[in-house]
C-alpha cells in the first residue's frame, strides 16, 4: 500500500527558464499538470512555464451571491415595512422605488461576499499542506511534483536535470552541499 | 489574447500600403436604397419647410431626428478622440470610421434652423438665458452647434490629410489654396508633432462643445417648453446616452464594413468589439443611473409641477416610448452584454448595437415630442397633461428619409475619404508585436510619451 | 508610458517591507500627537452627549453643520481608492501598480471616519442601531427603508465590507511575503494565519488576476451608489438649493476629484516618509494629474449645471439660496475660496508638464483641492438650511464652534493614524503586483528609439 501513497518534491530554480525546462522534463517523464505545481512570488503570463490553462468557476460565484443577496434584501425590506405599516411622505407601505437602493446594495454585497468565498475555494485556501520554501518569495521559482513512491526517482531526475539550486522533500534537502558526498 | 490576425499584426502596413476610400456605385442595391432614402429625406425636409414653417408641433418629429443625429453621428467622433487620449491602440481601425460621422452631423444644423424659428418667445417660461438678449436662444444655439460641427470637421480633416495628401511632390504641385487646405503636408517631424497636438486639442474642444450643445438644446428644445420640467441631470443624461448610441453606431458600422468592404474590414474584428463592448456595458449602466437619479428625486419629493412633467415623459403620456427605450437601451443590451461571448464577437455586439440605436430614437421621442407639441409652454407648471402627439404619415416618412439621408451622407463621405486611418495604423503596427515569452506567446504594446 | 520600476526581487522585498518591520522614532511621535487629538475629540463627544447638540453650536434651523459636512467630505475622499484601483485594473493601466493599495487603504479609513459623524450627530449613537438594522424583535419598532437615512448605512456598510474584502484578497500574496520575511516567530505566525497558506501556485495567481478584475467590476457600481445615496439625503427633500436632479453625479464626481487629489497627497508623503522613492515616481503623479484635469473639468461642469438649474425656474426660494451662497457675506468669501482652490489654481497649473511632475507643487495643489472641496460641501449644506422659510418661527444663528473644529481636526488625525497603522503592520504597496510589472516590462525598437512597452496576455 505504501507504494500507492504520493510524496511531494520541491525544486527551486534561480531562473524562470530553468523552471520552465523542469516542467517540460516532467511532462516528458509522464507527469501531467495535475501532479505539478509552479510556485512563484509573482504571477507570470499563463502558459509561460508550459503549464496548461487553469480552469475555474469563479465567474459563477458572484451570480449566486447576487441572487442570495437580493433574496435576503427583499425579505428584510418587505418584512420591515409590512411589520410596521406606517405611511410616511404619502408613499405606499411597500414603495418599490424607495427600496430599490437597499435591494441594490444587498445584491452587490451578496455578489462580493460570494466572490471572495469563490476566491478562497478556487485558490484552494486555506492551504497548510504543500511543500514551500521562503526563498520563493526572494524570486526563486519552485516546481513541486506529487509522485507515487515508485515514480519518485523519475521526478527527481527530471527536476535535477534542470539545475535547481535546491531540491526538497518533507524530510529536508535532498541536495548535497558542495564538497560533501 | 487576441489572435494576431484579428489584431492586424500579420498584415503589412508598410509603404506602399495606402488605405482606400469605399468604392460605391448606384448599381449596388444597398447604395441605391440609401440614395433613395436620402432623396426622400431631402424631399420631406423641403415639404416641411414649405408647409410647416413656424408651426412648432409640426417640427416635433424633426426635433427628434435632430436630437437623434446629435446623439449618434455627433457623438461617434468622441471615440476617435477618447481612444487617442487614452492611447487605446485597439481603436486604430475604427478612429476614421468614428470621425467620418462628423460629416452627416452637419445635417443637424440644417434641421436646427427651422426648428429654432418655430420656438415661442422666452418671456414667461423657464429658460437658461436669464434675460440675456443677444439673440438667445436662436443665435446662441446655432453658433454653439456650428462651432461644434466645424470642430468635428476639422478633427476629421486634420487626421485625414496625411492619407489624402500623397507624396510631397503632389502637394507642391497644388495651387496655393489647395496647398493650404492640405496643410502644405510633406510629413516633416514638426508637422507630425503639430498634427498630434492639434488632434488632442481639437478633441478636447469637441468633447466640451458636445456637452455644451447638449445642455443648450435639451433645455431650449425640451425642458423650457414643458412647464414644471426642471432637471439639471437631463443635459448629462442626453450627452451620456448619446455617447452610448455613438459607440453603438460605430460598432454597427464596423460590422457592416467587415461584411461589405473586405479591404478595410479585414482590420476590424473581435478586438475592437471586446474593447468597445466593455465601454458599451458601462454606458448602458449609465443609462439606468442617470434615469434613476432623475426619476427617484421627482418621485420622492412629490412636487406637483415636477411630477406632472415626469408623468408626461415616463409614466403616462409617453409611457410606450419609455418602455421601449428601457428595453432597447438598457434591459436587453445589459442582459446580453454581460456575456463575454456577446461582447467579444463583432457580429453579436453589432446586433446589440442595433437595438440601442433604435432605442435612442424612442428615447428622443419621449423627451422632445411633448415639449415641441405642447400648446401652452408658458408658466411654471402644467395645469393638465398634454395629449400625446403621435406621428402622422409625413412624420414617419420624414424620420425614415432623414435618418436614411444621414447614412447616405456617411457612405458618400466614406467614398471620398479613406475609412482607415492609414498613418495611425502604421504607427500602431510599429508599436505592437507578438513575441514568445518563455513557453507562451504574448502581445507587446509600446506606449511612447 | 511609464518606465517600470527596476530592482531585483530581494531589493524590492526589502524596500517594500522596510517600514513594516522597522520602528522609526517619528512613528511614535506622530502617532502620539494624533492620539492626543483623538482624546480631545473624545471629550468633546462626551460633553456633547451630556449637553446636547447645542453644545456644538447648533440651533434651529441649522442642525446640520460641520459634522455632516465632514461626513460628506470623508465619504468623498473614500471614493478615490476604489475608483483609481478598479478602473486602472480594468483598463490594465501599467502605472496603477504602486498606487492601488494606498488608494484602497485610504478608502477604508476615510469610510470608517466618515461613519463616526452621523453616529455622533445623532446625539444618541446607540439608538442608531435600531434605526438602521431590523433587530428589535420585541418592541416591534422597525427601520423605515423608505428613508434615505436607512439607505445610507446600507450603502456604506456594503462599500466598507466590499473594500475590506477587496483589499484582503489583493493582500494575500503580500501577507505570504511578510510571513516569509518576518523577523520573529510571533509575527511570522500572525502573517501566516492571515495569508492562509498562500504559496503562489499558478492557480492561485490566476484566481488573483481574475478576482481583481471581477471584484473591480462589482465594486465600481457600489462606489457610484454610495455617494449618490449620500447626495439623495439632501436632494430627495424639497429644500431649495438641495432638490436638484444633478446632485447624484455632481456628488460622485466631486468625490472623485477630492479623492484622487488625496491619493496624490498621500503618495507624495509616502514617498518620503516610507522611503519609497524607487516606487513612486514622477510618472505616477503625472498620470494622476492628467486624470485630475478631466475629473475637475467634469466636476466644474456639473457644478455649473447645479447652479444654472437652481436658478432655471426663477423660483424665489431657489434664487434666495443661491444668492446667499454666492453673494452674501460670509458665504461669498467661502464661494470664491472654494472655486479658486478646487479649480482655478490647480487645473491651469496641471496643464504644465513641469508642474505635473513636481512633487512639491503637486502636493500643494492637491491639498488646495481638498480645502476647496471641504468648503464646497460646507457651502452646499449650511446656507440652504439657514434660509428663513415662511413657517420658520425660531431662528438661531449658526457659527462653527471650537468643538466642531476639534472634531474636524480629529477626523484627519483618525484617517492618518489608521493609514499609518496599516502601513506599519502590512505592506502598503502591492509587492507582487509591482514585481509582475517588472516581469511584463519590455521594449519595442522603432528605428533608433527604444519605446517602453508592456506584455499582454
């Protein structure tokens, strides 16, 4: 069973081109985009590392949120007016033009809240599982690969061929310091 | 990323490439139809002049046409100006198309004269002139419109000269006045610098003139003839919805250009639809915002004189054109434009644009027919709501004919002046390139100061 | 187009986080002074709650004075953040990068400050809860959603919530950066929790980009609605001088004018106070000044529309109000000052490139704009109330009191303190965004010229 478990390797590259090279080698070694993560301190144009298009459903979230926000808005505005039916300024108890403002705000608030939830969901946050190294925020590019135990050597070879400055697993660095064996 | 083909990147714009004017002939069915409509417009105009001079109600629907032209043709050149200001290179293939609408805009002046002649005296009714008597509103409005139209023509001409002038030897061979008309163009660095500055300065004046003319005409031909109607936002509403329609008519023209003029149309595509589509969404939302800011205040404050005016233009007398406006200028376009697929396809967005162009006609009907046809424009409040004034057969023929004339003049202008702005497109192609970045392709856009 | 910021990632990180991890002496001095002002304002509020609104100098018919003027002013300033940030994101303007965060943070603290004033002005702040929220189930007293005074809280609450979330989403990568560079385990843990484990995967960056555009598109309509609704507090009434349909767009564009000016002021201060000279350049204030020329001119046009259509009907009450505003002392002085400060001095100066690219003059002119815009709000609010109408039988004179001045000064202190505290705890410049700008920067060669360019996906 242990051979079925996946383990993660993280290689750090100084140059983005080296990282792109590593991704290409991983693809050649049979790893697909689901196994590979590219970690960087800043966004690069999509496909810069040879990765595929990121699919997401973020656009659906604001619509769902807007619908919920509007429903809640209608419920409380109409409820409040019907619960205390006092005519003011000669306007009807449920005066549509007057309540549109609050409905509008409710709708947009719902859209924003759901979009933010969508951002977290689609970004797979909170995330405390994956390998990471502080040097990534200094500009190094991290290439992480999830591989089954038996494929781990293939992944390691592919990553090392692209000349990383370090190669990490959960246990620590797999690279030997210069001058050691 | 916009496909390089759509961005015109794969097309060589280097000399000897020169943009061409449209090649038109009366043998083409569409051109013949436009010519016939244009002729009808001229005939109907003459008929009105002879039979209805000084009769304000008779000029109600021509006023609608005047405001329609001011809100479509006159607004379109703003796209050329704004995109120059914002360095929006996506608009390069559309700048000349938009600027060319300055030519049919001239028709608005032809309409303004008899309409102004039918206006009642200012005394006894609300107006913006506050006793200023130097020919107001007749001379002032005519002067303001004339300056706006001349600025539009200057914008068009200055930007077209480099394409029309040809080689310096040709210009040198011209007569003195013709040479002056062609700005003695030889393409020196200094001339290019002056040309760019002139385009930006004239554009700024055009924008200010556009807003000012809308303020004057929406008041003198609208609010001041309907007692109780006092809305500071209406001039802005008119100007902004005009820009919405100006964008729509430019997109519509671009789609037709692609369909019927392959030579020019190959440069126009989804990139333009996508960029203008975003602005069209904003303008469509603006329609609601300005309508709502107007409506809510009147509804809430419940001042009888203002409510009566609102009942005329929105709720009772002209409710049908109002509903059509709301559907054609707001509900349907917004419902369609929120989809990327619609916004990013020139063919689909042209369909939406057509709705807006029709919608603005109904919008101008609800605002300008009631004041022009109002038999009692004096005082500060209406005692009873005026009856609706629907168009008769002559009015309908006038509307169709004159709007046809507007498009006929545009097509004629496009047959004399190239529909593509060759020099700006050449400049744009130098400042755009496609390149490989790591493992992907990107578009690189240069923006010099 | 602007030249991109040139610095390697390590240098960028160090300079952008410098103020976050440092404790300069001036921070304590300035913070202490600002807190002193806030304490003074706190006592004014306590005294006002004990003595009533007359303590501030209010009496019939003028009950809306500095407090409401200040409320409108800070709501106005709050508009800059989202406007600048959202529009520039949507238009993919490259020069936006160092500007957006500061503008958004200014929005948050301006809004939070603005909200204090109607609460204080209510005289019984605790009661405002059941005026605005439908929670008082037992007494059956519900808010009246037909009132603009309920629209206001709903709009401001939406705007504030949205802006905070917008900032937070954009802050995630920078929180991760702060986590990685934190000097001690405690701050590392706190930043780590806030960053939610952000690692900078391609998916996370992609979602960041899309979210920036999506949230911008949603927040823009909120931003327009907020100041419109504030304007309707005035305009839906039939008070002469207030009831004009142009009020909503006039308030919105005025807010943008004052807000963008405030952003310029803040950026210039940040440049020197936080050592961000590399990131805030002359190009940035030049671009903002160009934007300001357009905004100011539209604002002037709307002001003139308000004026013309106030007089349009020649109704005595309207004419009387405008006469009070523009002709009678002391208003005439305020009117002249405001128009000179908000337009006549700054806009012609901004026409000159040398001025637009001069930090000192831009600082001065943008401060002038906000002096002018504060006075403009004062001129909108008070003279309309001062007019003696037929059914007004008791008149009290209104003159701003010392207490009101203290409250106004404290409002500035609160915004500055909030901004300073944020900058102390979190990166005030979007580091990832700035670094992305460096990656996407390119050049196009045209003949001998080397034109700055940017890559687009």
